[in-house]
C-alpha cells in the first residue's frame, strides 16, 4: 500500500451564480452513459471520477501521450461558500487541489475574495475556470482547440476577452498571485493557471480536465502516497427515514467495517465507536453500495454504533487502543485553528471547517471572538452574550453561520443582545461590520450626550400648571433629548434656569425624546413674567461643548445638527463667534 497513490481530492468553489454547479455537473456528466445522467446532478457531497471515465471525457489525455498514474479524482461537491473551501485534515487542507470558478464578465466578487483568502491561508494549489466566455457579446463557439478558438475570434471580441482576463490578472496580483492563461505558463508552481471555458457549450472543459490531470500527476504524486491507517473527515449527518447516516471523506489509508474509529469532539474527549454499516459512493453517481473494506481517497457513508455528539467537519482516525495519542492529535488539530480571545463576540457555525473559515474572516476584520462552537445558537450562547453586556456591549453579539436560533435561547434573549445569522459567510460578516459600526456610533453618541445634551423645546403656554415656585408648564421636545438638570436659555440667550423634574402621563421620568410632550418644573422662574411670550427654549452649552459636537457631527441626526446651528446663531447675536 505504501507505493500506491490515492485519488486527488478536488474542491470546486466560487461566488454565487458564477457557474460552480454548472462546471461540476459538466465535469461529472461529460462521460456518463446516456440514461444515467439524470442521477448525477443531484446534490451529493462528493463524486468519484475514475481515470477510465476521465479519459473517455477528455480525448486530450490520450492525444498528449502523458502517462497518468493517478486513479482518478474525488470531487467535493459542497455548497459554494468559502467555509467549505476550509475543510481540514491533519496538516492542512482536505483538498489537494481546488478549481476556483470565476465569471469572466464579473471578475472577483466578495465570495470569490473570501475563497482566495482561504486557499492562500491553507496553501492549497488551485486553477481558475474562467467561466461564461460564451456570454461575451459576439463570441463564436468552435471545434478547434481552446487556444486556436480564442485566437480566431473577431478582433473586437478578442479585445473584450483580453481586457477582461487581464483585469482579473491584475486583481489576483493584489492577493499575491501571479496568474496567466494556462498555455502561457511554463512553471505551474509559480503561476496560477486560467482556463477559459463555458459550462453551457462545453468549450474549454477538456482543457480544464487536462490541467487537473497534469498538475496532479506532476506536482502531487508524493503527497498522494497511500498509508495504512484510515484517516478521514466527517462531512454531513443525514437522516433517511428513521436512520441517521454520516457522509464522510476517507482521505488516507484503508477502512474496514470491522474497524473501530475515534472521532474528534469539541470538548476534547474523542468518541470511540464501531461501524454498523459501511458504504462507498459509486463512480459518477449519487448511490452508495455496501462494502467490507474501502480505500482512500473515497466518499463513504457510515452508520455508527455511537452517533451522539458527532459534529460535521470533525476528523476521525483508526482506533488501535491508543486513546492518549489520539487525544493529543485531535487537541492539536482543533486548537491550532479554533483560537479565541479573553473578550469578544460569540461565533457559531454548522461545521468545524465553517467555524475555522469564519474565525479567519473575523480576524481579518479585527473582530475578537470569546467563544466559538459548532451547532445551533443555544441558551448557553445567549447567557455568554448577556455577560458581555456588563463588560462591553459592543461584544453582546452572537453570529451564526448556517445555523438557527434554538427556541429556549429565544425565550431568554434580551433586546440589547444582537443575533445575526446568514448562510452566506460574506453577507454575515458585512452585517456584523455594519452593526458594530452602528453600535459604536450609538455608544459614542451616548458618551457625547452625557457630557452635554442638545435639546430644543417648544413652550406650550396652554399648559401652565403653576406660575412660580417652581414654574410648571408643558413643552414639546422639538429635537434632541430633554434630561433632568438641563440648563436652558431662550432665543435671546437669556438664562432661564435648570430643569428640576420631567413628568409624562402623570409619572416622573428622567428624560424625554424627540416629539414627546411633557411637563417640566424650573425653580426660580415666573412663567407669566419670563416665558409667556417665549416660543422656544434651548440647551445652554459652552463653546468647548459646541466644538466637541461639531467635531462629532456625523453622530448627530440632521435635526440635532440644525438645532446646534440655531444655538450657535443665538450665541453669535450676543457677539460670541464660535465659527459655526
């Protein structure tokens, strides 16, 4: 077995609507007998693509004279978000090679950018399927080889093609990658290959397959050597009727139905279990067939004796009564990639790979995480977020990638704890960044308003409840916020006094916001003599307070800015120029 090599594992990834699924279906269906094709485009986790069928799909392999030793490919068919690019095994990425699908007409989109970052972080070699060339206006399909087909396009069409692929090369350069069209590259270890193609017309698909074969044969042979002991990664837990099955990738070694396996858990204690049923995926098909023994690389389905607490994305290995050794391996593997801080938000995801990808992307935005886990957002997560409120309300946030909020967690959720969920990782990150920015502005505004408050009051002379000692009368908050002990002036900049009490609907309150009508009491004021003909009252703020507000005007509403300028005009009339 030591001299055997396994199938390379290939992940196909890309931005939503750039044609990832179409490229996958194109690769899978291109050599299937008629009548079988219907089953292969169903959503499955992986596809086995044997070499004999590869050669049938790609005549270029035979024509090239290249001798291929690889037994085929195992294509990982998972949702198109960045997290699945981060499926991990011991020592790096689960994928030996990736195909990044980019729409030549759209270029690099947010999801593409995230995939590129994950591939770079994992040192995963990749090629780019430059899809949808047929959408270039005037593009002519041709039976010629791809290079000749490109060169034979009309001059104006060729110019558009050149501009678009050159723009992409420039964009990739910003991520630290040197890229070019595959036929211009001499050393594929130094440059990323672009393969123009169309999943609709099939143009460029044989060249894409040829590139995968050539790169695997030339650069991955040592990496593909097969070892004895089974190693794999759990992908999904699926339920069929009343039975739970686990779909997994066996990426090294040999696994027998009589073997025991150890599965990593999030709490550090491996789950030791026997295999009740072992099945292997059929080539280019969504069906599984029972097996006594399977060999990597392959997609498998298992029914386990111990199935509780097994989570997607977790590694598993052959168990040989070596529990302590396995504990150390799993501990290192998980702790290397799940790093948390002393303070931060709470992050949850649907699998280990998803969680790792999420943490990478949060780290890029300098957003700390205090607690990270796999599975639904639960009561414990809400309690952790509640504890954050007392330390820093900016961290009273729970984000969930591809997970839901459990019912018992909803019951104890407070208004000031924010829960954000999404099944597209870049949208989740964008929502989080926007919310934190909004929250920071809110916190800063509260701090600013605690030092001095902007307020404009309309005096309601029809509601005078006491003329003096103290004067009690009605006002309407035209803008800003009215608070107890607020010093007020009139429009002639004459000091009126400080608000002692605020009453709303017969109850004493500490503050009143815009548009509210309340009663206020001001000691030392005679309403009849001082306020009978006054329409508006304003906050009495000093010059330094005014300049502080002006400096932070982005935190103020348009109405608050207007009131601030009115106060400045009042001061200016008294020959106090604040440079408003």
